[in-house]
């Protein structure tokens, strides 16, 4: 049984392939086209999935789209009709697009698949699943749980914005849902927009900015913008928002409430912006705490699975774990719309074709999320020779690891390119920028000289799993960098930061690993084991050299570009940034003389 899942046309297009329930490959279209959050039909992703499984279009039993377009169109029409005569500008832009293209998605999918390989049987193999069902499926079926509560939270699917499923063996039963326009994802995106960041892209910037502020506006938010019930269910006051039919997320009443206008992209970040970020982050955490607490009490199930864009808020996830609301938590690493492609394929396999679930109670089935393209040493060598790039080759990986760990300990920043590319928004050690966390200047240097992004953005640590509890208030696994925990008290440097406001807090040394310690002494942890491959060996060697089992790990890209996919992308990023060394497989490159066409 061979199934391809597809998500596209909104943001973060992707494709995934499963064969007899095993996840073979999954990848986002942006990695091939180099267009951040590419929404186009994932032709390149589907081609890669087919090649990776050594299959043709004609071999596939089902093609599954991750949501139901007719129901989504119904929501759009109904919303516009309710708001008449308001929203005409938005109506004028979106409806022709739907009538010309999006409404007839079966034909659109068929046409695109026929461009890859013409096959008359495709038409009868196209399926559609519900958006939040796809999210829930992506969280439950790859998890190591036989039974779990599955919570999905995002902007909006067809109608649903928040859903609760009960997962058992090879089935998911919908228990509760909250519908549009009431949405945690849209609430957080409204503040993302208000603070001058891009919606569906800058939400993690709001999360990163929050610790620089004080949550002075939580009462204003709870009193005016959102009505929160004891069980965590909520309603948004639409008087302050414009996203239902407008071209912006918020309106003039929202500006008046906070006594300031929407921040423009290049405007300075004020302390007030940071305080607003801190406030919406705390409100989100409070709501998720109430929801999960109620779910644990209502269903008495020990396991929680999370998906949907809001599940990428690792600070909120960390609070669920810290409060021990559930015994076990598993979060889909591609929690956003890209993961919907995988979820859609798994729904059809388990719930339509009624296949028995493959379950490993000790380990999830995501293969560390290393599900994308890989390049052999021979392919890398060919690229280097064709472009006349000088290199050093190490036949023994232990020699390569020994040299690079010493270089890192001396302050060098490394572009690290190994094995299969990660699926989802996080670099997990195969397409990563690696550096020494002990340097107090490293965070600022990487942000400004290498990533070309905002100086306040925090970096995540990778840490040996066997050593994690020695350095962080954390026990267990965090393989996907989706949980936040505090740095251990004996690794903290006590300082009086009350004299410092806002971004000035960034330059204070707070711990023995300042480059990965956020201003609130927290860190977004990724634990490594042998299954992570060469990055684990590098970290072990770095620990031998420095007695520090932690490294800085950030995605191998620059601001507004997707994570690198190919050797070409990696070298291009290397020569245009302040990276010191590039490691491509077993090859080390430390010169930047060659410019690629």
C-alpha cells in the first residue's frame, strides 16, 4: 500500500510518502524552489518522494489532499455574507481565485500529477481529508502511544481552529472543537502583525521577544479581546479584529486599545512592543494550560499529542511538561501545514483502508524527522570539482569530527551538512549552523553577521541526552527542539539585570553557556542520541575537548531563506555569510574564493 499526502495552496506546501504504513520521505516545496513558505503545488516534493521510494505515479494507490476545499469555500462565502457590505476589497481579491482555481482542486491536483506522469487511473485515486483531522493524524499515528488525547491548534482549517481527538490504535475520534472566527492561532498572528512581523512567519519572533518584556497587558487582553472559560474554551471579540473579511489582522479599535499604531517593519522595537509580546505569550500559555488540564481531568488518559501551528510554541509546550499535566507528551516536528501532508496519507492508510497500525512503544516513527534529500560523498565531490572549489577530504569520520570539534572550541562557526534533510521548520543536526555555546558574543555575532536577522533572536542548544539533566531542568527526550526548559541553577551566573531594560539584557552573561541561554534563563532543547548520526559524534568529541556536552544549533540558512537543501545551497550560503568553515559530508571547505553562478 503506497500513499502520497499533499498539502499546498496556502503556505508551506509539502508532500509525504508512506509505504505499508512506514514513513519513507517527507519534504517541503520551499527547500527545492528556495521560496520561503512556498504555497505552490509541490511538484518537486512529489518527484523526490517517488524517487526516494523508487516508485512511479502509476504505482501509487492513493493521493491525499490535506483538507476539503468545498467546506473551506463555504466558510469564506458565509463569512462574507455575514459582513456585507464590509469586506468587499477582500472578497474581490479572493473569490475570483477560488472560482478559477481553488474550488476545482481535484482537477487541479489531477492536472499537476499528470505533468509528472500521465496516468488515466489517477482520477479515481484522489482523496480529501479534513484539515484538523490531518493535523491530529500527523501527531497520533507517528507517536509511540497506543492511546492518547490529541490537541490541534492553528489559525483555521475549513471551519475548525482548535480540536480534540481521542486516538486509539488505528482510529481517531473527534471529541470537541472550536470554530472560526475564534482562534488561538489567529489571535497570536494578530499580535504578530501588530508588532510588525510577518503573519505565518514571524510568530516565533513574538515568542522570542516576549522574555524582554513584562506582561503588563494581560488583563487588557483578557478583558477586551478574549473571553476565556474555566475549561480553556474561548471566544474572540471581533470588534477589534479585521481578519474575517479585511486585508489586515487588526483594526483601529485594536490600535486605540493599546494606544499605539501597528509597528512598521523597520521601526525600532520599543519596550512597549516587548511588553505586549510578553502579554500575549502569557495569555496563550494560560489558555493552553487550562485546556490541557481540563482534557487530562475529563479523559484520564496519560498521553498527549500536539499538532497545528500553535504546537510550535515551545514555551507553551514546556509549561505543559513542567506542570506534569500529562505523563507523556509527543509533538509532531512538522506541526504546521507541511505536516498535514503526512497526516492526510496516514488517515487514508489507517482509517480508509483499515490497515493495522505499526507501533513502537519506545520510539516514534518519524526517523528523527530526517526524511528529506541526501547527497553522497561522490555527489558532493562532483559538485566541488565542477565548481573548482578547494577541499580537504577525510575518509575517517572520527578524524573529521576531531578537527571540527577543536575548530568550534576556538570560536569558529561551522556550516554542517550531513545525511537526509530535516522535515519541518527546525534544523536538527543535518542542515545546521554549529558553534560554541560558551561564548557570550556568539549569539549576537551569528544573528548579525551570519543569519542577518534580529539580534534578540535566541539560539537553541543541542545536548547529549545522557547529560541533559546535568545542564538543564529537564529529564527525558526532546528530539525535535519543541520543548523549553531552564538552565540548571549551578550553571547560571547570577546577575542583577533590573538596571537593564529591553534588548540591553541581551549582552549580559547569564550562564556557562550564554549563547543558548535566553534572557529568562530558558533554552529550547534538542537532545541527541546515536540515532542522530555524525552530529552526535561531533558533540561527544566537543565534550571531550571542552567538558561541555552542549553546542549551539541553528538552521543552516539566512533570514528570509529556507533551510539549505543541496550542496549548492550550502556553499552559496557559506560564501555569502560570516561562516568560517563548511562541512559537506566528509569534505571540509574553508575558502570562499569561488562564486557560484
